[in-house]
C-alpha cells in the first residue's frame, strides 16, 4: 500500500506518473502484475522520501529541543536569583 498518489511527491513525481500511465494502459493487466516493476520503483522512492523527511524532522526537533533547554535554564537561573533576593 502506498500513500495517495494525487498529493504532491516532488522527489517521486516521475515514478508516480509512470505508474498511473501503466494503470491507464493496462486496466486489467495491473491486477496481474503488469505494473509491478513500476510499483516497486515507486515504493523504493517513497522509502527514500520518507527517510529524508524523517531526517529533516529529527534535525528540526533537536534544534527546538536545544532552544527549549536554553530557555528552561534561563528561567531556572532567574528564579534562583529571585529566591536569593527574596531570602535576604
């Protein structure tokens, strides 16, 4: 099973077009493996596309987490200073 082909897949655009064309040219043959090679190529492309997306999301999450940790540390220091000033 693959994701919907009508939504944009920039890196797999050619594979999607070829598979859809094969399905149009072989309305019954597609059920008997006429387009299997194209389907395998499309699946491989989707795997690569997903890996790239996963890599980008991980990098984005790590950047966010680093910024969040800095913010927490700043707030922690501010609270400590306020508590020290209030305790004097």
